[in-house]
């Protein structure tokens, strides 16, 4: 798994509207397994685009981060 990203790669991730789990993790600064845990317990909604393909809407990720910052855990 890639652990370092260039500034340009991070900027691209930050403007995408549908993110992979890995991209969401980079955006939040956490490990992808943390994102999967949030999904498993229902704290983060996802779009399933196939049997094994998960995408997270940018607005959902932003809502999740906002709720977490404000203590809405």
C-alpha cells in the first residue's frame, strides 16, 4: 500500500466526488481499515457499485468529519 502521496495527488483526491476507501482514508489521514470499521458499524454511508466495489460520496465524508468534530460520534 502506498504510504506517501504528492501534493498533486492529494489535491486530486480532495476534489473528487466519489472516493475509494483508500482515497477517503488519505483524505482523513487514517488507515483504510479505519474507514472499513466506520462503514461496518454504520457511521459512514457508502455507495456499492458492484459486488465488491465501494465508493464514498465526498458530501457524506464531509458530513461524517463535521459530525465527528462537533462530537456527534
